[in-house]
């Protein structure tokens, strides 16, 4: 998810900064400017909640991207590498820079007799070209929580 993670931090950061700007300017004007000097003081009461909502959405996007990147980094460092079998390729509902993203779905066994399923992060179209159901791929599995895995690529 490396490149996509950076994109989501950047994208969420834009929302966060714009939202903070709206909220700070609106709140500052409401607190420190005489209402009789403003043309439309009611508009500030609109921009303040809009700014707070944009800030919350941006913060959520940034936090989620950073948590996912940290989990992926931890799995790369301490996960158990095993072989999985591709079960499907599905299009992601999100495009980045007008480029479709795809998920590789796979099945693996970490403990004998227990079949688990996983899904890659969003991948560019050229990154999933060689994957078809039945193809073996490498993944890393969290030893403490085997249902958590990280897609690595071809075996």
C-alpha cells in the first residue's frame, strides 16, 4: 500500500488543513470582530460547522492511512511468510488519479485445518495482471492474529 498510503495521507491532510482554516477563521471572526462591521455575520455560523466536519473527515482519513501503514510495516518486520492461493480479483470502488484499483482475494492456512481469507490493499491494474484464481502468492501473517495478513505478491 506504500504509494496509496502516501496519497491518502496527502488527501486527508488537505481536508484537515482546509477544515481547520474554515473553523479557525470563522471562530476568530465570531470572537474578535464586531458583528455590525460584517456584511453577513450569519455566514460564519455556517462556515464553523463545515470547517469542523472537514477537519474531522480529514483527521479520520489521515489516521486510518497511518494506522494501516504502521500495521503493514509491523507485518513486514515480524509476520510469518507463507503461501496463499488467489481466489478472485475485484475492482476497488475507489480510483486514484483516474486509475482503477484492484484487490487480490486469497485463501491460506496458518494452522492446520483452518482456512482463512485475506485481501490485498488496493493495487494498480498493471500490478494485478498476472494474478488469476488458483495462482499461488506470498503473504505475511500476524502470528498473534492469523486472520490479519499482508499481501506480498507472486510466489
